[in-house]
C-alpha cells in the first residue's frame, strides 16, 4: 500500500471517528448537566456508574473514538510543524496508547467502583 | 513629482533582493499592470515581469499586490490603494527568477503529478461519447473547468507554504474535473496520485484559494470532493476499482 493510500485511509478513519465523537460529546455533556443537578460527589457518581453496563459500553466507545481520532490529528500537526523531525509517528502512537490505556482503566474503574 | 503620484514599492532581485520605490503618476481607470508597465517603459527598463493578453484571459500577469495574489491586469489601482502606496511583489510559494517573474515549472509539474491531463480510449473511428450537459459529472466538472493556470490559488495557499511537496489547489482542481470526465481512463492512477498528505488530504479547507481565485472557482470544494472519493476508494472501493 502506498503512503498516500494509507493516509487516505487514516483520513477516512478520522472522519468516521469524528462523527462518533460528535455524538459522544453531545451525550457526555447531557450526562454532565443531568449528573450535577444535586451537587457533585464521588459517591453519587459511582452510585450511578457502578455495575451499569450501558454506561461502560458508551464510555468505552468514546475512548476508542478518541484513540482513533486524536493521534491521527496529532501526527498531521507534528508532520506539518516539524517535517524533518520524525516525531509524528512515535508521538502519535504514544498518545494513542495513553488514551486507550488511561481511558479504558478509568471506564473499568468507575464501572467496578475501584474493585479491580 | 505631483501630490497625485503613486508611491510604488516593487520587488527587485531574485530570491534575495529588496523593495525599490518608484513614483508613478495616477491615471483614471489605471490597473496595477499599467503601473508596472509605466515603470518598465519610463523609469527602469531592467524591470522584469510577465504579461500577455491584458484582459484576464491568459493568466500570466499574476503578482502579489499589497500582500494579496491577484491578476494585475484586472486589478484597478483605485480598488486596492492604501493611502497612495502600492507594494508589488512576485507570487508567493514559487522561486523568483527576477523581479516580478517567478519560475512556474514546479506549479505546472504538479499538474502532471496529479495526473491532470486527459487520456481517452476512443479512436477517430469511434463515435463521439455523449455527455449530457445536466449529468452530475458534467456539472461537477463544469464548476472547476474554467481554470487558466495563473497560480493565484497556489500562491495564496498556506499548505503549499508549509508542505512544499503538496500538489496545491490548481492541480487538484484539475484532477477533480478529470475525475468527473466520463471519457477518461486513468481514474485509478489519478486517485493514487492525489491521495494522502502530498495530495488532497493535506488541505486544511481554509479556503484561501477559493477566496483568491479570479475566476471564482472553488478549489476547496473540488479538493473536498477528491478527499471523499479517494478515501472511499481506498477503504471501500470505487466504480473504477479499489486503491
């Protein structure tokens, strides 16, 4: 596969993940407005999220969409700003792994209430 | 010198050089090309610049006037004057040969690089291909077909500035019109050529090309069309096959 075709595929992946993110961010904001009605405590949050499979699936989709979307954009910015540095790929991969690991860990954390 | 004179700063030199100020009398309905011609004929015959038709047909007199790329023949001095001074420089993003003349080889080579030329498979013994004027492809091609290759969009593009290997708006616009030419037989080669960061996917959709185009073409829209078509062809395939 030529470099150009790979980049076209990445662009496509970024577009699709942007659509998913758009929806996720809207729902996420809605949940925030709903959640802070009666003040914001850890207990209250965990009370809603613990054992809630729907919540876990939604936020894991959110994490995966970020995992796809953000590193591609970051790689593009780095490639344009520092074209000869060779930084784009390693930093984008690092960011991708960080988002996936930290995001998934926190989804598991609020789902299990910190039991694992 | 009269109070009415224009103070015109003109780029002299090649890549390295400086602005030199000339005083040019104001005339009614004077164009920027008239100003440059006056300087060369009356003040300094060593000034180099390019023009041919003087009526906005040939696309050879484009320069950077007061920081914006324009056709000098179709730009009235009165429309863009700041105080009584003008600054005339060669087009951006192209190597300067001398004064106001740029080396446009790279610009046109990129048209070739984008497979921006027609190739059919019919011979003189075949019948004409019938293309309905109101068909979708014809309409899409029509929107970008009037480009005369003046380089104004290329000189206005920020992505060309930061990525010198980027094909640029004019070449990609041409590729898009050919993508919508139902007679052309190089669609897969063209899509491969314009895919990715040296091609259409590097465009930031900022629209400087569209804003600057003297023919009111929207290369941004053509590039957006290519982005979608090519990315789909890479992931799902197209009517001409998969990339």
